[in-house]
């Protein structure tokens, strides 16, 4: 089933961490397996990289901690080797980390080099995007990663009911559009031409970390934008190119977009208010952010909308 | 082996089978005056709201209830099987006012998917927009949405009337078997797809017709019906209604062999 939510402050900033936690917690019944956040803080000339070195499902066996430490040192030394000037690396949980560094080169070689470390996965990379995802409901994840103080401009989130792939961090949304800076996607639905698109994108050199169909939407959109298409055009084209039932939200450094398939099979409620646009699979989630009676509607089939901040 | 069920400790929790508050009781917080009552749902769980509505209607002899602060929750005011009047001061989530038989419900906000699902008789009026699957499997009564509705309105409709003041999404009247829908705005693609019977009136543009849905001449009886319904709910009647019905080619069988059928058609 899955639940998705998005919020963008069209003027100014807000408590995106707390708002998104409340919205996702209100939709816990739609997906109790894992929860993920893509939050946009203040853009910085430093790059922020969120990565993990193990999975919560991995056995906490003999030598686990030592392995993590070794991998972490390896990531740091690889970052330095490829030319990144490391600002700091913080442990966010026992297996997930947040690194900030200065780096001017291409992102793909860097991300590939980091992911070559055993167990490593780059969850997000960009100047303001930070993806946090883990098993459990929104409050559990928000507490674990201390998201309540996170202020920013826009965010998307996802509660997952796993249907087609494993319950682990690799299968949790949002997906970063590896290796494109600051693009992320959450998705509710199933893509029926997933394998076709995965092979097509793999042939052009993209890597996929999970077996989850949603991962291709992020890479597909970012590739189209890298080829020069505006976000909205790329999303409209995606309605032609992607088969199946889906409603997805996409975020870039300054935009938030939604697209719904031509069957309108997956729900989305939308409220465009004063200075804030809020979207969610259920209106109950929007009410966690805006308590008063609001005007809201469901976008129609085949609709694509984009908001900028 | 007999398993001991844990009673839920906090409202809104689930037991180990996933049942919501199996031991909940009506909260008895409504303010009753004669046959009317006011219920503030702000701090009540869905189950306790519905239990309280039932208590008021069946035990207290109340016939007119105003519900405050529904906070867009799902499955509110479902399964009301008697004549009563419910006013909901706010919006509902999914599956609101479902399985009704005889209730008159006025929702002053918007509703999510599947409102008034499987209503047998009665009236449901929604002042703002509604989600998809509005009036799914409706059997009777009137469902009036003053705003827009999502996709597949009246899917599998078997009777009754759905009136939409605004636009309707794709596949409106999908597989409908009886009853009528009156849509004042535009209808999305696939109008009346695979319908068996029933009538769809659309005043605005129709994006496309579904399989086996055809246009028919409006008759005086059609106009009279629309006038009458719009009079009851005080709606502005557009004068551009067109009528769409089943072409009777898809689910209507005859005794012809396929080869004979080709000759006849």
C-alpha cells in the first residue's frame, strides 16, 4: 500500500523534520515496515553524504563493530584519496553516517569508490539533500536520527509496506537519483516495465542498489534532467515511459513535483495554502501539519504538478 | 491452542490480531438535548466515535447528531441502518458514511476515497470535493457532491443517484449496472467504461467514452428528473446535459454463432 507525503515552504523555511515525522506517523498503518525522509536543509558549498555500512538486519556477530570501524576508516581514506576535503564524519546510528566535505569533481566516481567498500551504500549526496531511512515507524526513525530539529525548505517522506522486495534499508524509500546531486523520489505503486527500464538504464552505466522498482524513477528523471529537460517535461514524459500504477513525488534542490499515472489508481490529497504546499496519501496526514479546516483535492489521472520555492 | 488476547491499554491501539480496540465502549461524551445531540470527536478514536453514534441512535433515541472535529479520519459514520440526520462539521478520510441505509448525512468539508460506499437508501451531501470511488457499489439513495470528484465515481453502481457539481475523473461509471449519475462539469477519459446499464448525464466536456458507452437523445423524462433532483438540493442546473447509456454490445448476449453474428452486424 505505502504512504507518501511531501511539503514545500514556497516562501521561507519550516520545521520539515518535525512536520514530516508527524505526517508519516499519521500514515503508519499504510506501511509499518520502514520509514524514509528526504529533507532539504540550507544549501551549502559543502557536499553532504549520507551512507550506511551495514543493515539493521545484519547479524551483530563477532567482529561486527570492528568491521564497521574498519569500513568507516576505509570510506574516509577513499574520500581523501579521490580529492575530497573532509569537514567531518558523524555516526548517526551504529551503521549510518553523515559526512560533509568539499569536492569539485564528478560525483559518480566518488560514490562508486565509496560503495566499493564492503557493505557500503550511499543513501544521498548533494549540497542540501539528506536522505534518512531505516526500519520502523516515523517516530522511531526520527528519534534515532534526531530529525525533530531539522529545519529546511522542503521534504518528502515515505512509509513502506514491502511488496516486491526485502524489508531493509536498501529497499526503503526515498531513493536518491544516483549519481545526480540533490534529486530524490518517493513512490506509491508498482511499475510493470521495471526490468526493461532497469536494463536500459544499466546499459548507460547506472547502478541499482535494490530490487525495488521505485529506484528507477529517480534515476530516470535525473538522467532526463541531466540531458537538458526541465523537471516538469521529464515528469510528463515519464507518464508515457513508465507502465503500471503509480503516484510519485520528486524533489530537487528547489522544486517539488507530483505525478499520477493515467489510471489514477493510487491516492494523493493536495492542499495549496499560503506559503506552503502539502501533499499526502491521506488527508489525515496533512491535518498533522495544518489543524484547521482546509480546502484540498485529489489531482486527476495523468496530472503532473511542480512547485518551486 | 487458546491464545490470550491483550486488551488495548491506550485508545487508538490495536490488539495482536490487528483489530482496532476490540473491547472499546462508547465514551458517553455527547451532549444530548431531546432528540438532538452534539458530539466532539477531537479526542476520540474512530471506533469510539462510531460506538458513540450507535449509542445515541439506538439507546438514547436521538435522531439528529452534529459531529465536530472529525479531523479527516477514515470510516466515520459507517453502517447507520436507520432514519437519522447526521451533520459532520469538517472533513472525512476514506470510507466515510459507508454501508448506510436510511441516514441523511451532511458533510460540510471534503471526503476521501469511497464515500457512501454501498449505500442502500438515504442521502449523503458533501459540500466540498470527494476522492476517487465516490459512491462505489451504490444501491440506492442520493449522493450529492458539490465539488469535484476523483476517478471511477460510481464504480459498480447498482442503483440510486450520484450528483456531482464539479468535474469527474477517469472511468466515471465504470461497470455500472443501474442508477444514474448527473455530472455538471467535465468527465475524464473512459466515461461509462464497460457499463451494463444505467444512465450518465454530463453537462461539460467528455474527454472520451469508454468501451460500449454511447450517447443517446435526452428525453423530457430525463430533463424532469434532473430538474427535480436539482430542486431538492438547490443546485444550479446547467442546460447542456448530454445523456450516455450502455451500447448493449459488450455484456449482452444472444444466441447467434460468431459467424452469424458477423453477418448480422
